[in-house]
């Protein structure tokens, strides 16, 4: 071949998957490819949220950090009219475009960039904001929640958190915590746990946040901020307290 960037043979879906390394999701069976192993395209957390929302038919959704578009796929299948999904990781963004093509998700649009900046700089509003797996990657998670509250009256969040009972002081999962801060916000003292990503620069498959020291919140701190931002109704789905990264939960908050 004149150049190794060319693909020989007839086009098959697997060629597109092989274009980007490090897949973590298992794609739907309708697409004959080998990718990752996690069932993020049939995620029960999405089913739980859809039951409580009564679906999202005809609604506009802003998704933060789609990873490989697994939740995007489920939201579109549940009737979303339009879905804007923002991803900062270049490799993850390329995977989302590949998935969009393979699964024909014409109502989904993917943007490459920082969703925090997007929320801070735009006045657009959405019927729902979908924030799965992103809050615990933020250096300033409270600011993200504030900006989310300006853009939608409903938000779905799945996130890790710090808890002294579910993650005691001698728990090895606390090893990445490098400091603790108490911030004063609207008359409340809220604790933030600064963490490190350790060897992120050597990990080609890193899918975390943009900044080097994100801050985790306590579960009650997250709920307090949401309540103060006007989200009076909150449905909660407990997560896995034994998860290798730390305890987690889902909250579907609405005004």
C-alpha cells in the first residue's frame, strides 16, 4: 500500500471500531462488532430514570460527557426529539461519531469541547440535562450544579461521593484524596475532597476530567446544593457502596 492509513478489503463496521483504541462499551447486538465489555447501551440506570420521567418523548436533552454514546443511544430510543452531547476527550468524541453512524442516531449531535464552559457561556435551556459520570471529575462541582440549574428544571446525575461509613478513613479507596476543603456557599459549609488522577499522563485510555485535581462531594452535600438551587423533588437510586472507585448513587432532580 502507498500508506498505512488506508484500509484494504470491503468496508465492514469493525473497521470503524478498530479506528479508535480502548473501547469500554459493548455495542448493541444489531451491530456486528467487537468493542468493549461494559453494558452501557442497556444501562438499568437509564431505565430507572425513564420510568420516573415517563419517558422523554419530544424533549430536548443536553448530555454532559457521553463517553461512547451508550446513554445517548438509550435516550434517543426513548423518544428524545433532540440531544446535544458534549465531550472533551478527543478519542471519546471520535467513538461517539462512529456510534452515531453505526446506529443511525440522526437526532443526536455531538460537540467537541468543555461542557462547563458551554454551560457558563450559553443561555440555552433544555427539558433535561443528563450528567452521568461527570460531577466527580469537576474541580468545582458546585459551580457545575449552579450552571446546570440555569439551563434546565430537570437533571439526572450519577456520581461517586465520599462517605465516612461507606468509605471509612482506612479504606484504600481514599488513597487518591490529597486534601480537604470546606467552602462556604449560601450560608452552608460544604466539604470538598480534592483528589489526584495519579499516572493519568501515562494512561492512553484515560476517560476522566480535564483538570488534574477534581473534587468529590459528600452525598448529602450534593443533595443540599440541588435543594438550594430549587430542585424540590428528588428521586434517588442507591448505587454500589463497594464499587472499586467509591460509593455512588443516582439522583433525578426536578423543579
